[in-house]
């Protein structure tokens, strides 16, 4: 009675592997390999994109910019910059203070009735 209902166990003591179990194991192995490749490619693409943006948006030094642009007019030592801008001046009067915001008399209850 107990021998007929128990599953057949191979003599080597291992678990019986049917075709479905073998197919599942092969599928899991394939998914594992594909995941590893995708993680590796994602890291590679992220590194390449980081390098590309770092190269594209790298700040230029001031000496490189001034060396490439030559002034069109000779500048004097006393000249404060371009002749088109006026020097900054202080305002004629100080700004007026803002009136304080009134505070509500009682506590504010949200969602209460």
C-alpha cells in the first residue's frame, strides 16, 4: 500500500528529473546569462554616456578663451570695461518696508468640521 503511492526515486538517491524539470533548468540558466549580459551592457552604456557628457560639458579655462579672442580696440589701463555700460549707482532712496501680514486669531484645523 505504501509502495504504490510513493514516487519512484532513482537508485543513486537523487531527485528524478523529468523533461519539464530539465527544460526549466535550461531556461533559468539562459535567463541568468541574459541578465548578466544586460547588466554588463547597461553599465558599459552608462559609463560611455557619462564620459561623453563629461567631455561635452567640461568647463573651458579662462586662459584658453582669452587667448583665442583678440580685442578689436586697444584698451586703456583706466578703462573700466566697455564704453557702452554705465557704472553702477546707488538708489536715490531706500526701499519702503513691507507691511506685516495679519495673523489669524485662532488655531487652524485642517479637515475638521
